[in-house]
C-alpha cells in the first residue's frame, strides 16, 4: 500500500522589522510634509522643516519600493499584482477625486492622464516595476538611471502628463533601492554588534543635525534658488527658471545628496520590533487616504498667512496622529476594497493560453518550414522542438 506524501506548505517569509520601521516613518514624513505645506510661504521655520523633510523622505519611500521590487522576468502573478496593487487603485482614487471636485462645485472633468495630488506615485511605481527588468540587463543601471533623470530635466515635453517628469526624475532612487538589495547590506547591518552600529548612527545623527542647522541659516538663499521646486522633480529646469547648460548639475547634486541621506536614514532605523513596526504594512493606506484628511487645510486657507508659533508643532503632531489612525486594522478593513481591490471576476481563470501569454489571430504566425525528406537514421526530426534544459519548465506546466 502506497501512502501519499504530505503536502508541504512553503514557509511564510519573515518580515524584517527594520524595513517596516523605515516604511512607517518615511510615510509619516510624507504626511507631515503635506500637512505643513500651507505654512511655508510665511514661516521660515516651517519652510526649513519642509526642505529638511523633502531632502530625503520621498527618496526613502521610492528607494524602499525599489528594494523590494523583483528584476526577473515578470510572471502572471507579478503582472496581476501590478494591476491590483497599483493600476486599479489609481483609477479608483482618481475617480473619487474627480467626483469630489465636482461635488464641491467644480466641473466634472475626468482626466486619467494627469494624476491628482499624490496619485502620481502609483503611475510612476507601475512604470518603474515594468522597466526594472529591462534596465538591469544593462551593465550600469544606476548610472543610466541618473543620466535619464538629469536629461529629462532639459526638455519641457516631459511634464506632469502620466507623471512622466517624476517617473524619470526619481528613477535613480528606485534603482538605488534595487542596488542596495544586490549588495546584501541588510544582513551585514543586522549582524553588527550594537556598539559598532551606534558608531554609524552617531555619524548619521551628525549629518542630519548639520542639514537641519543649515536650512534656516540660508533660508533666503534656498528661496532664491527655488530649491523646493527642484526637490519635487516635476518640472523642467527651464520651467523652474534655469536655462543654463549646467542646470542638470543641481539635480545631480540633489540626487546624490538624497541617496546619502537615505542610507543615513536607514542607519537610524531601529533594528528590532517597536510599537509602530506593525504600521509598516499599512503604508499604502496612509498614502492614499491622508490627502482626504488634509484636503480642507490645503483648499480653505485655514493655515494661510502668519500663524502663531505653536501651529507648526501642532500640525506635525496632528499629522503623526493621522498616520497612526490610518494604520489601524479597523481603518484598513473598511477601505481595503479601495486600496487593495481584488476584482477576481475581471481576471482570466487561467493566465496561460494556447500560444503562451498572447492570443494571436489565426494566420498571424508564418508557416513552419517543411522538414527534409530523408532525415538521417537515429537523428531527431528537424521539425521537433529542441530538448529543454533540466531546470526549464515544460510548456503549459
């Protein structure tokens, strides 16, 4: 009597607290940056904090996305994830913003080529994931990504349409995240003794302290240089006011500086689980939902003009509270159909087709050549498919 072997389920991958900590703190900085934006026109302190945050926080968010992106040939599961995790939420939330603007008295003008507020990231993320396997086939993907970013700033034809300006401009951060994983630095960092880790953290603290100190010291210079607009990566150099040939050097300096700050940011992240570590799994909920909470502050002018000194710290604390609340399980349960739509009814029961991944009409493929009349005895038939390597899956398997 033969017994059937027990089916073994693959072990669930263990989450690394370091990355969940980095995810949540990075997205919280995104919320803070959006929350204090109305204050920066009149408040130099708020503008200094804003520039400090924007010097690295978006780079961290994009870098983490690149770190966990696969560079191999996409399979059916990976393509489906792009649809369910990125494309469908974009259309859902872009439609919500269109209806909201119409309900508030605006015109009903659906436009899926120009992303509303923060939705540019979904378009860019979809493009980055699709392009990454092709880009990493080249010898120097990070240098090529930097060249693309700098070059994109010289043409005004690359604008906010389909978020192309930010997609090209921030591509180096995404590739940099992928490179960090190839260098396998996470395991080495987690294995370092605490005393050694704190030496690195002391350097990171000193770096951030210097950046935070320099921002208010030269605040008028940053305003004159239009540094904020450079940090957004959504305009050409000429649109910002720079038509000199060396304008790309400013973007290059900002790219390299942001990469250094992202590494310093990761060095400062707790390596063990903390009270906010579970919140790191809810970053997309925070990203997509926090804008609706901050929308009144952005559109009504409540924070316009001179404000008391306590408004800035109060707004920072308020934004941290938003990030915490939107990370809670009840909130995620309510908004899961919008943020993580499954729409199983929309997918084919089987991703494979008779011709592979594409369904071709009859007669689209050229006819196969006729085999020779008398093949040599014992030789394989010329029309037969060549044998597959041992590790290559059989067609249709």
